[in-house]
């Protein structure tokens, strides 16, 4: 089947040394923000579209994360505004908390968020290697909790990957949080919304290896696209490899079935929503008997899982 040509914008992984002309920098942030409301301590991260600083709210002494767009073109400012409005509407404990959205005296927009203690999932995987399957189940449950609220509000994330998940650690407990809605988009048309058409027709924005087939080819997206990306991320967390690379994987058969269903090329064959995905995970531990059966059942390897190539057909 011949597919229409699409433009694919590939987002780079976390980088602290990239230089982009016109990017927001500490020198470009005016004194009103630094001295009047927030002090800016140090840069703690950056991505394709934004830079994040550790800061302090002057009035309260609260430690915060301050996010600025890397460039202030009209398109990126509009995208940044949309992200802020989306984040301010989300309250799930597995979504990074957003406190404020405003502009500097010179007109640069910024978002004020909670400062998380812990490590990005990407860093944990790079340092510690693959996760235990029960920990991956918690990862899926936590991010599904975040996405359930987002999807209920008509928001599709479009960029689920380890770089955008943070492991918040408090004592001996940990919580997985979704932290970046930079390219999230409403699922439905909002009349007279000036930010609706930030992604041109036929253009795909995201990280290719984690994209659903419909996202790769600029198709209509809903929550099932994020479910596909969750499947890719879960597979990587279990194996240390992207699902495009065939790999042996030892997990309970029921979890294998869950991941396979997330990775169905046809979105109608995936879980209908993230609540159905969580329900399938819960069925693994719904009773002590079934949980014991999962553990006692012979654990086998998952045969090769193939994700379509960007040059191929879905």
C-alpha cells in the first residue's frame, strides 16, 4: 500500500550541550523575574523546545522548576502557551504539578512547576539497566493514571518515552510522573482556538521510535496512540532495547499479552483506553490465587516484537 509522504520531525534525546540560535538563556531572562518573583539558581535540563532551571519563589522560599522556551518565535510561544494551559488543567499525582504561567517583562513566557527529587527514567535505565517486570507494571499503572486524566480532558500526549517520565523518590517509595506535555495536542477541534493548528497538515512531531503507526503517518490521534507508545516504553524498560530490535524477554505470560496488545499496529486492536489497560494489569494480581498462578506459570520469552519501519507500511 502506498503511503502519502509525511514530514517527520525527530526530537533529540536530552542534551545539555546543544546550542540553538536565539535560545532562551540565563542572560536573556530579565531582572524582574530573577529579582522580583523568582531567583534562578542553575540550569537543570533542556530538550528540543525548552530549557528548565532550578529556582526559588522569593515570597515563599519554595523551590521550583522554571521552564522557558528555547526560542521565542510566534509558533513556539503559542505551543508553549498551549502546554501551560493543558498542564494547569491537570491535577493527577502522576503528572508534574504546575503552579503558574506568566511572561517576563520582555515578553518571554515561562511555566512554574514543582521541583521533583529523583531521576529521569532515561537516566535510570542507562545507569541501572532493565527493570524487574513488577516494577514495570507500576510504571505502566502510574503513567496510565496521568494519561487517564489527560485523555478525559481531550489531551493526547504524543511523546511518551523514558525521557519524559521522572522517577520521584521519597524514602523507600517511588512514584513515576509524566513531566513534559510540550507537543501534547487536543484530540478534538476547539472553535476559534488560535493554537489548534500548530502542527501543519502532513507534519509529524514526536520521537520516531516511540510513535504509533498513525502518528508516524500524520493520522488522526486519540488515546490509543499514547497506549502504543506506552507499550514501546514498557518493552524498553524490560529489555533495555527498543521493540524494533528482536529480543528475548522473560516475564509472566499475562504481561506478555498486555504488551503485545499495546503494540498492535491496528489501533482498534489495542486497549480501548488506559483504564482498560490498567484493568488488564490488575487481573494479574486480582487475587492471591491468580497472582500465584502468574508466578508459578512457566515464564517464557516473548518472540520477536516488530514495530513498523518509518519507510515501510503499517
